[in-house]
C-alpha cells in the first residue's frame, strides 16, 4: 500500500489545511450568529454573559461532539471493514442514550453519573453487537450490521418504554434530547468532551497503521505483526468512550460518524493516518454549522441539531451510495 | 339466504335498540360545532382530560362520571373513579365496556378514528377544549347543559367572574411586572397562544415571552438570558423546582422573586385557574393582597 507517495502527500496537506480553515470559519460564524444579536465591540453585561456563558461553550461542545462521533465512526469503519459501521447504526449511541436516561431517572443529583453510565451503555451495546456478530468463520460483516440493527431496535423499545413511564413535560424534553440537542451545553460538559476527544484521538491515531493493515485483511495484518485482538479492544473501548461522553452531553446526533469519514475518504484517500484526524476536523465543522442552523432558523425557538444533521446527512448518503 | 336473514335480524335489533333511546334524544353543540345527540338525561359519563373532570365536578356532574384518566387527581372524589388510561392513550375497550352516554374529549389528536369507533357503539363524543378564561366559562356552560345543571354552571361562572374582577380591580393601575413562566427546566415556557399569557396580564404582570409563537415554545438560553425577567413563576413539579441556571443573575433571582405555583393548578384550563390567577397576583403584588 503505497499511500505516501509525493502526490498523495501534497494532496493530504491541502485537504488538511482546507479542513483547518473550514473549522476556523465555522467556529467564527457560529460564535457571530445566534438568537440574540450581539454588538461585539461594546457589549453590555448581559451580552457578555450570553457570549461567554451560553454561546461559546455550546459552539465548542458542538465541535467536540462532532469530532468524537466522526472519530468513532471512522475507526469503527476501518476496524470492521464496513463503510456502514456507524455508532448510531450499530446501536452504540442508543446504548449510551439508555445509560444516560437511567442515570437521569435513578441518580439525578449526581451529574457525573450520566457520562459514566452512558459509556457503560455504549460499551455494553458494542460488546453485545460484537458477540452476536462473531461466528466460527470469524468476523462476518453482514452479521455485524444485522446485529447492530437488532441491538438498536431492542434498545429503542426500552427507551420508548421508559419515556412512556416518565411524565408529560419530562417526555417532551427527552424526545428533544434523544434527537440530539446541544441546548443543555455546560462548561463542564465541554471540558469533559474536550479531554475525551484529545485523549481518544491520540490513542486512535496510534492505531492508524494497524487499522490500515487490517483494512487489507485480518490475516495479512497478523502477518505484519499487528496484535489484532488488542487493536480491536482499543478501538471498541475508545469509540464507546467517545460516543458515551458525546451522547451524555447532547443526545444522539446521528449521521455524523457515517457521512463525515465517507467524504473525507473521497477527498483524501483511505489512509487512516489522514482519515482519522481529517474526520475529527470535518466532524467538528459539520456539527458546529448544523447547530448554527438549529439555533437561528426559528429563533428564539430552537430545533434539535440531530434533526439538521439527519436532514443534511441522509440525502447526501443516499446520493453517495447510488453514485458509487 | 341465511346470511341475509341474519343480517336483517341483526340490523332490526340495532334499530330497535336505537329507537328506544332516541325517544328522549336532544341535540347539543360542542366546541367544534359538531351536533352531538344525547339522551334526555345523562346518567353515565367519561372524561378524557383532567381539566374537563374538574369542570364536570364543579357544575355538579361528578356523580355521573364512571371513567376518568390517570391524570385526574382533583377533586379527591375523582381519584376513586375507574381509570381508562391517559388523555393521549385512552383505552377504547374499557370505555365501551363502561357504556357511558357521553365521552368528554379535549384533545384533537386521533379524534377522528376515536370518535368513529366510539360513536358506532352509540356513545356520544363531546369535544370541548377551553384555552382561555372565556373558553372555560363557555365550556362550563355547555357541560352544565349536558348534565342538566344549568343553575350550577351559571353560579360557577358568576363566582369565577367576580373573583377575576376582584383581582383585576386591584392590579389595574399597577406597574406591569416582567414575568417569565418556566414550564420546564429546559426552558419550555408560555407563548402567544397560551391562556397563561392573558392570565399573567390580568394578575398585573406581563409575560416576557408573549410574542413567541405557539402555546408552549422552548426558547434558547441566549434569549432567556437577554430577557432578564423581574419575576419568575415556576410550574411547580418534582423536576421543575428551581429556575434554569441561566437566570442566576437575572433581577428575579437576585431580588428573590421566584414563585412556585402547583403545576396542576397552573396548567389546567379549568375552574381552579382562578386560584392560579389569585396566587400569581398575590406573588407579583403582595402589597395589594394582605
């Protein structure tokens, strides 16, 4: 696999630079626009509070969530050699959502219980899907996707059961949250997501070479000295952690892990040493832009950002699917 | 041949059954301007909404209720009536088994299929969905008619009206206090179409979200921060017992002007809305209500 030839290097530097600029522009636009118009040069006390306590934490959280979901999607796709492997489709997001809901119902006063149970939920869902998909013949790709569908459906029905048992007003904020909603952003949530995405990103990047080899085939990877079991364990754990923390902060924002790595591969090829960092950058921009729409389209009311990502992501995905 | 005979027999039976009832039938009009056929004397009724249950009890029809929703917790007598599910998911089989003369419905959701099924069983469906003080009066009047309790309903309306008048008289010339009503901690509030917007005004306040579209919109934190209310009213329930943290530095929180009003009283367009009005007015203008 000669992905590092001169032509490719120039191309990946260009794509990388483009994505960094895109993120900078997205962040600036997102901070500039909101349901309130701010006079940036002479701000009142209230405007300063809006900017620093509400808008900026939310924009930055959106960036971290986008980067986390895109990283989780990109690494799972490489590991499972399946472009459809996505946290949302594999039931990992739903596992995290169920964990968050359980934390909300049973440990409401402990705020940290939400990310913790979300990670546990995501990890259990990943484990369940993986166990179901494994057969004597090894890891079967079709079985994996089917297992994901089964786990997703099962968890969805438990979530529906739980929302039915909660009372009416609680239910409404939950339906909002389940669709992916950044409006509950806090500084604490942002710091946690930032740590997660940095640590997770570094760990996944360290597995990029192994993932490259595994994409050719597990057997070949083994011959090249890749510890397959270890890589698999690391990717599953890190992806679960990233998805868990994102979902606990903002619900299940769908399609990011699917659409972002896909477009990145189209632009920069499928070397995971590029795909992983580029996906993180582009995922961050994607969610930040989508949330800017969610915040401003019907201001002062809001849309859940997950509805926007799905609205953009779904048709784009169908187009890509048909084109290839 | 046998089938035809059977059908004829069955349909005859049905007709005979209907004729028996329709002797004393009368017609009333509900909120959707539908003509509803009722027996001369309603002996059994089902209510599918807590505010309608309260109205029915207030006009003296409570004794005729044989089915209510799981939300119907007032008056206490309502809690002892058989439950038929909740407002959004009533159990049609249970309702049919109770054989009521009329079912009171407030929501328009799934109304068509529900109405069709229920009316096929010879049970009348009466729709009334008050969404303003005036609407509550009209609803009380109509419900009174259904139960033949016109005197009771007239008295109820007169009482409510005079209590509202008392409050309005006291708050008329006072400064309107900028009020935020927090329905839910995630910033669901009251908008243009909510009856509470009008109620706040009658109580001597002004809802700072009165221009936001729909009845119960969710507003952004940015907007909430910018609005800076002078008073906050919490629709009090387990998960809505304090203002959203975004109000930390608002005038309302700084001056300790946060008031809790029981969510059931505040959210149900029924007779107790006058209690809500009095409580809001007393909270906003304590000096006038000692």
